[in-house]
C-alpha cells in the first residue's frame, strides 16, 4: 500500500518509534485521534503558516503503512485494550503544576473539588467504596499518593509493594477518580494548603483534628470529612492473609 501523497508522510515516517507509538494508537476512534495528534505534531515541528491537509482516508492509509513493518513483538503491536487504557490514563495522572492549573479552572467554573490522599498500595474493596463515597461529595476527585520514598519512611522496609507509577495508573483507571498526583512529602499539608479543595476527605480511622490540612481548608470555607471505612478491609490485612496462606502451604509441604 502506498503512502498518501504530501510532505507530511515523509516527515512522519522518519519520526522516532516513541513518536510513532503516540501517533498511531489502537482502539475506539483511533483514526480521529491520530489525525488530531498528527496535526499537533506537524504544527509543533513546522512554522504555523505551513499547512498539511489531512483527510481521514489518507490518515487511515498512513496508519496501516506505519504499523505494517513492525514485528508482533514490537511495542507498537500491543493489543487494542492496552492502547485504549494508555490513552485514557495519560490525561488523568498529573504533576503538581497541572493539578493546580486544573484546580483554578474548576474554581472559575464553580465546580467542587474533593481531595484525598494516602498510600493505596494494594487496591481492595475498602479503597473502592471509600473513593466512590468521596467522589459523591463533589464534581471531581483528586487522589494524592505518597512517593515510594515516603512510603518506606511511613510504613517501613518492604513497602510499598507496588511502585508509585503503577499505583497511580491503577487509581486513574477507577471510575470515581478524576485525577491522580504523586507527592514526595511525608505530609500532604503543603499541597492541600496550596490547592485548598472544597472538600478534604480521609478515612474514619482518623479523628478530624488528626487530618493534615484541616485548618487551612476550613479557614478557606471548605469542609473536612472523615468517611466510614469498610470493616476488615485494609492493605495490612491483605498482606497478612497472603503470609498466612503461604505459611500454611509451607507446613503442608513439609
């Protein structure tokens, strides 16, 4: 199959593999996503006055040609579900500046922001129910998770079991969660003081006077809420069950 005519085809095929992977996603609306990304990429690499007419039929042809030479083991040949998840997660895991910018936008629009934080090492039913309750208190939910370094200081050796990057991706895949941010302080107080969410939420194992950032949020007119937790649902209990099961298997084998 021949490449579509036009100088953009030559430029795109010469791009590095990571750019091609970004330009050619798989899954729902892949062609339109490619067209939009291709337009942005070309504008970034050429003067604004240089225009490339992009027809969706041409874009489809380009996608087929770009994907063709790659072997099945190549990252570009990942299944469509993975591509769809990757594209969805990219806009939901934010850095500090992006979170603050999003907060300002929501404030301008009069939307209520809910904030919570924690380790979220092994996601269990208690986490899912807690996050669903928190999301119901506003228009968007930001979940701030401790960095790996902080978790080691807070929880001790052997924790976290799951890296911060993977914990963030799992959380971002949950429907109640709007945004995820990783913070590298033992306390989220400074982030909360800067963000000033409309609602600050923690689990019911905290008293209100133990919740970091409470004074700042309440002084700004926000609410601080301790939600009831699901009984017998915690990461520590999950780890304990795994260890007990492993010990029992070890005894039965001896």
